[in-house]
């Protein structure tokens, strides 16, 4: 009975969210303490709740496209999934109250966006991409708030911006990859305007993130080590852009979806090294 719940919660996403919170915490404070662990667990619970509630609202679609998933296959009852999702949301928000008021507000905002995304915004062209990107970037700010009771310092403001821009691009690349399956159930940017135009839009957002990436060095937050490592990430992003503009098939954009994550990880590493 544990396996269906793990499939529903998709703990990998929660773990990645918790790690992002830890990065935001460390970069903003240069410390590691118990508050970091509380913030990480809070984020993990909220993200896990979001995974469940997303499948809850997608049940009519998944009955046709993913009948093996825990809810459409009835391995987990719909009402049970809803109850567990609510409890996880409340648990994550409760943990945030042990941090500070700003962290609590961010936890509530993130939870609301996860609910809205699952209920309706995931079906909205481009808006769904922006919500995913915003919540992804917000995890770093949550870590900052947990550590300092403040938000949007120079370092974390840039990290938020880079994460937001690059995640929008990755979401659009993945929508291109999934065009065939999505035509039956969703309206996405590539379905509305075509594969090639969507690739240009994704490339534009990646390019914006490249342009913004030197800012922590320029304003004196980080030294040359940051600039060198983020430069590697930028070169990786450029390769991704070039290959994306040359792709002729939607499925070929699986490369962009996978390698954007690697480039984003290198950029995160630059922030960690810069903070040491």
C-alpha cells in the first residue's frame, strides 16, 4: 500500500524543493541550523500536498491518458487522497509558524498557488507555466525568509529571477515535447502558436537569464569563483538554445527538458560556491 502513495506524492519533487530551500537558506545566511531543517520539511510537505491535489483534479483526464496512476486505478481512494493532501498542506504551514511570520506568509502563498494551479491554472495557456516557475523560484525566497526574516536580498533576488526565467523556458520546452499527448487534454503555448515560435519564446527566456546571471558579481555580492561557474552554466544554456532552435521534431525537445535541469543545477552550484 506504500508504493501507490509514493507514486502519488512523487517524493523526488519534494526532495528537490527541500534542497532549493536549503540553498536559499545557506546563500542568504551562510549558516546551517535547525531552522533550515524545519523549513526544508515544511516545503517538502507542501510540495507533496501539491502533487496529490494535482492528481486529484486531473483524475478525469488521467482516467483516459494515465489509467495506471494510483487514483484512476483506484489503488487510492479519491477522498483519501484529498484528505491526505489537506493534512500535508496544514502540516507544512504549521511548521512554517515555527520559523517567522514572513516564512508563514510564503508557505500560505505557495499552497494557494499549488491549489489554484491544480484546479484551473494548469489548463491556462502560459499562465500555468508562469505559476510553476513562480512557485519554483519562491522556494529559494522561502529559505531566505526562514534564515533571515527578510526577503529579496541582492543574491536571492537574482537567484529568484534566474530560477523564474529558466523554469518558464524549461516548462515551454517540455510542452513542446508533449504536444502530441497534450492536444487531447490541454491548451499550451506550442499548441496555440506552433513548435517553432514556442521554441523562440523559450530561447528568449533562457537568454534573459543568461544576461541577468553576472549581476551578483557586478554588484559585489560574489567573487570571481561565482562568475566562472555561472559562466559554465551560461555556455550550457547557449548550447540548449541553439539545439532547440534547430530541432525539427517535438520529441527532440526532450533534450532541452533534461539538460535545462543540469544547467540550472550548475547555476545553483555557482551561488553555493559564491556564498562560501
